[in-house]
């Protein structure tokens, strides 16, 4: 807080007077500082002069003593005086010469050390007393006239430093700033300083309220502007309406909005400046995290917004002392050029701007050819510049492909899922049908997306759990056929038959069991807190669980037969049970084949086994040399192999580490202060935790994009869009 005796820094005149943000340590204050930097640049470009002290323009090469001879020290401002005293006395080399008949005496620069008050002027070529020059009352040879007689220098200097006038000047110099004489004498100036500081404090408070409103609306993803923001409008937009609401309970803000004629902080331009300031503070904070992070992984994906603009989302993953972080940085318009070379160029430029291009150890994208191709895709272009940037195909995307391709290759499965999708579409096309579904079933059917098989699993689970209620809905429609149109009645009659058919019920039970396992893995793959090693273990577990479903055929078949009766129709001829067993095994085998093929490219990740907790006991006797060699092939430049081998051998024998995951080991080393003692293992844990599993965080940024840039906000600019996100 500023003292009432000290002017709270320089201030901007006219409409910006008092809006000074300095030395605040809170987030709001940093936002205000960013905001005021923008305002300052505008004021400066607009030609408004900023009050500043004159001594700021004095370079070190200038003759300060000569300037003091022409401009009295007492006439300077307090800031100028303080700066001059802080700099200290100049001690230049002078060309003073005393000639005698026998020799020449030159000025010795060592006299400055001998007399701590002595100074000189290169222009006048004379010596002066620094203390008397600043605070001396007389105009003797050492104060104003200058001294140049080298013949009696010692005698004159000794006599001067014992003089009472010199002693008074020295005392005033040493105690300068303890007592502000000019402010004590000038009561009007003191009052002006107090009023100025109060104004600064009040305006800081106003600006803080504006920033808090901006942060609240941005966090809640609410639109800022209104269609009509005039005084007579009944709805001026969320930003102004929120300010008006706060002003009802805040007298300072109410007075500001009611009386301010120049700067109210409600214009669209000021809103953008405040949003930019908040986003800048957040970006700076994330860049500071990046600076401290040992390694970084980049995640990238592209989508189209409501304005049909191709938006590229940038997300970085890194490890801090607090754990794993996945931070969204920005959206970028890539509509003009979506070639691999152009995307890679933008990505590398972004990494350079973020100051982390040398720390990148992994890159994670979906399976699109332009991104994932090992020849000319983005990942190949990035590797040309960052060879250690290991490419990871998004595991959630791979699992999605496993389920979709594994099921769609069998005719009976494809028919089943088409019926299932039609079931959800039937209700979504009519409000009356949906109302009936809510009344009887009390649960709506999720709509399946062709590219998101986790949505199919939700639909399968819902239909499996609500089969009886769905039959009641369709039977109600048929029984009250006069209340519905012909298409609704016709479809309802067909769905009653479908829900009671053996085929549909059999596949519903089969996929309900399979999806109950895959949904768990989907949740794990979309959680940034799990490392690659843990996720691969869960994929292997899923494969074993699906394989075990082969042995559950008899129970699935018997339960279906008990529920809806034996198979009927064309498929009821011959050995029906054997035919269904063959189909059931075909589906399981297809899924297992897809998992094996699509999750097979993991030899490059063999080094993950080095920190596999379940194998530590085995590693005590048989060191994983192959995994260590795999690590050195991918990231050999980060490790001292003999030292790493030793640290791993020691770690495998530690009871405190036994059974701990990579994240647990990382935290253990930090908490126990072993990150330096076992630096190689610590580095290994950081790399393993930095490697991403999926691009789920990028997908979440797309959801935010749809909420921020909606139909009613389709004209949002690119910079404002990234700042709000």
C-alpha cells in the first residue's frame, strides 16, 4: 500500500489518471498489469505525454557534476534526487597537471578512494566535494568553484573535510529520505499526494471488479455482449448486466458506473483488452510450468466450428511437482492449408514460441493419414526436426476402431446395431414419443454416433437395462393407436417383435457383456492421470476378458432362450445352438484379432517395462536388458546407461518402491529428496509420465469450442476465441 507521503508512481494524465497497476502479486493484479500495458501502448501511440523524471535521460557517459553546476540539486524532484544519490558520485579520470621546474605532477585517481567525498568534472577538469555539491550551503572552491591545484591537494582536502559546512552536508546526504522536508513544508502538496494515492487505490479496486466479472463469465462460458447495449435496453448483455448487479451491492462500483464519463470499462474494446489480459496471465503461468518441466508431449487435432472454420487445437502434456498436467494453449485457423507440411510448420513454430521445442519427447494424434503417416505425415515432418518425438496413435481412437471394425464385419452384428440405432432415432424424431418414453421408462436413449462406439455401448447398456419398460412403451402406442399416427404405430409394432426376438436379445446380451469391459478401458484411456504403462496393462486385461467370453456362450444362450423363447424363423433350422455358437465365437475372434493388430506396434515402448511394478521382484534376479536397450534407442541422449543400470538395480531391491506405479515412484523420489541422488530413474519416470495415451484433452477443447462459438456467437474473432477458451 502506498504511503501518504509518497506519490504512488507516475500516473497517466487525463482519462487514464490513477489507473496504475504495479507490484501486485495476486492473479487479478497481474491481469490488471497486462491490461494497463495495452492501455499504455495506446496512450503512447496517441501522443499523450507521460510524466517522467528528467534524470532518467542522463546516460552514464554524461558529466553529472557539470549538470549539477548548471541545474541546482535542490530544484530537482524527489525521484530525481533519490536516483542521483543511489547512483553515487562519479569518479572520472582527470587530466590535471601541476608543472614545476623539476617535474610534472599528475592527478592520481587513487585520491577518490582516499577521500570518499571527492568527485570530478571532465568538462571543467576540476575536483569537487560530492556532499557539498548536493547539500552544501556555501560556494567555496570545493562546492561550486572547483579545485585544481595539485600542489596543495592533500592540505586543502584535509582542511575541507574538517570544516563544519562539509560535515553538515555529509549528514544531510546520509539521512536523505528519512525526512521529506519539501512535503512537510508544502501541506498542499502532501494533501495532493494523499488524494492521488486514494484515487489509485480506488481505481485499482474498480479494475479488479471488472477483471473478476470477466473471469466469471469466461469460466462459465457465457457470452459477453448483448444485441442492444444502450441505456434503454432491457438486456444489455451478460457483462454489463453482471456489472450492474454487482454495483447494486458495491457503492464504489456504482459511483464509478454512474459518474465516469470517459472510462467506464464497459466498451467492447475494453472487454477484449481485459479478456486478453486474463488469457495472457494464464499463458504466462503455463509457460512458467513449461520452463520448469523436464519433458513435454504435444497433442493435436482439428475440427470444424459453427462458422465452418477449421480449428486446430494445441494441447501440451508435461509433469510438474504437482503431477501430470495437460494444458490447452490455443486454437488456430488452418482452413487455408491443411497439408501435413503446413500443419507441421505451424506446430514447430508454436513449440518454439512456447520455449519447449528441445523438451518434446512424444507426439499424439488420431489415425488420419495426414497426421499419422510415417512417410509424409505430420509426425514424420516433426521427427525431422525433433528425432526423439515418439509418435503415439491415440489409444481411445484405436479402441474405437477395434469395436467398430470388429463388429461391422459380421452381417448379424451389423443388422443388430442398425436396429439399435433406429430405436434411438424413433424417439428423437417426435416430442410426443419422447414424452411417453420419459413417463414410462424414465430414461432417454442416447443417440449413437457412427464414429464414437462408446456411444453405442451406452445405447446397448440402456436398452439391456430398460427392455421391459421399452416394451411397455411400444405396447402402449399400439393399444392407443388412435392417439398416434400410422408410422408411429407401425414402427412400434415392429419394435415389439424386435425386442421379443431371439436374435436381437442374444446379441444384446453378448455386446452388453463386452461393452461392460470396454467402457472401463475407455474411461481409463480418457483420464490424463494414468500413464502409458498402466493403460497398456488395462488393454491386455480387456483382451483376456473378451477371450473369456467365449466360455460364457452357454449361459448367454440359455438366458436368452428363457427370456424370449427359442429361435424362430429362418435361423431355426438345423443345429441352431451350434450356429449361434459359431457366430458368437466369430465376433469374439474378430475383436481379439483387431486388438492384436491395432495394439501390436508397441515394440518401441518396450522400455515401459523398466518401471512395471508387478515385475520388480523378478527383475531383482533377471535384469530387463532388452527394455533398457529399447530406452537407449529412443531416448539414449537423456541417460547415462551404466548409471541408470545401477540405479534401477538398486531400486528393484527397495521395499519402499515395490509395487509402486511410475507416478508413485516419481512422487516418492520427490518427497524423499532422491530426485538428484537417483537422477536417472527420476528422468525415466518423467519421460514415461509425459508420454500421452490419448487425445482426450484435445477432444474436450472441441466441446468447449462448441459452447463458446455457438450459433448465436458465430462471429467471435479468432484471438478472442482462443483467449476465452
